[in-house]
């Protein structure tokens, strides 16, 4: 009789232990310990699942991205010409420097990020990008000084390098898949020098053609912007990310004085107009891997 009771007791204890183990496993299925999941120390960053939380606190990630980078130039100054036979000797050739999309095609952009999940909803990151476009061929501009006088531009490539430090806030995932985010960043933008082929023309005057004329200098400026987008989780630690941004910096730095090899229509020098502000609107798609 005692042996039978002992066997029943042992069977009951084993059943309770098994049920307790299953309950604990269910409690931990979300990848977090029983303690406060908002505490970084309690994160299990090695167990990635698509769930309500958009990030895994304490996890690092790598992201590669690419897309288009439309550019808008603001505060475009006048383009002046020096003609000593005039009074005054400096005349306005163009009321405003041309718009970016007048001279260049839409730039493409590629880049990458290294991120760190400060919490389940906040991500810090550093970012590096490269953007490039080709100039449009034979862009004809009629002078505001004399409509019969014209200049034709054929710009070469326009190149931009930039680097940023930024932060993003992610809202909890919708249906355990999609998380929307809002962020900002600040850093540096480096404009590479840009050159163009130029042709000046006027009635009864021999055309003046110039090749590979440097019109923009290489320089580095502070830049920053804001971004918004969404992150789609798949396979746990992989995400597909779509981002739209607005980034502002000083525009490209023009050459101060372009001396013509031969006087044209009485003008010996061109003073290109400066670009006050450059606004960029990158739209990118990316793949992010967390580890």
C-alpha cells in the first residue's frame, strides 16, 4: 500500500513539473525574460521574432539602402558679366542661376547604416551615403541682358558624399509586422567639384566654345534633416525598410570668377551666381539585419 501511494505521489509531482515547465515556456515565447521587458538588461537579443515590439533592445544592426535623391536649389543669385565698354562695367547676364533640374538629371543614391537599439522603440545610427547624377546635354539659356545672346551648358557628373549620426523612434508593430518611424539626423555633406562644357553664341559673333570648365569647387558643409518611413519585419531579424527624407545644407560653392579665353560680345569675365541652400529629398528602400 505504501509503495502504491509513493508511486502516485511521484507521478503527481512529475505531472505538476511538466505543466509548470510548459507554462514558463509559454510565458517566455515573446523572447523576453519574466522581469521588466523594457529594461535593456532583460533583453534576449539572440531570439529574434516578428512581434509587437519593433526593435530588440541592446541589439545592433546593419542596413544597406538605395534609391533616388531629387535636389532643389534655393536662393540662386544672379550671373554677372564684366564688360569694360559698359557703364557700369558689370552687367546682369542672368537674373538667377539655373535650377538644378534644368542642368542635371535626377540623382541616384546608395548608402548604409550601422544601428543600435537603445530601447524597444528607439534606434541610434550612423549613416554614410553617396549620390551621383549626370548633367543634361546642350542646355540652352537665353541671356536676360540681351535675348539674342545665349549660353549652352553640358555639365559633367554631380557627386555628393555625406555622413550622419541620427535617431529614430519606432511605434509598436501593426499586426506584428509593420512599424512606422520618425527620426532626424545631423552630419556633413561633401560636394565634389563639377565642370561643364560651355558655348556662348550671339548674332554676327563667332561662337566661343570652352571645354571642361570648372564651375563648382569641392567643399564640405554641415547638413541635417528629418525622415519618416516604415519597417516590415520578416524572418525575425530581417526587415525591409522604406524611408522618405528632407535634408538641407549650403549649396555647391561656385568659382568666383570665370575668365574667358577670348572676349565675347565685349565680356571678358563671368561671375557665376552662388547657390544659397540645397534641399535634397532622398527616397530609399533598404534591407536591415539585426544581431
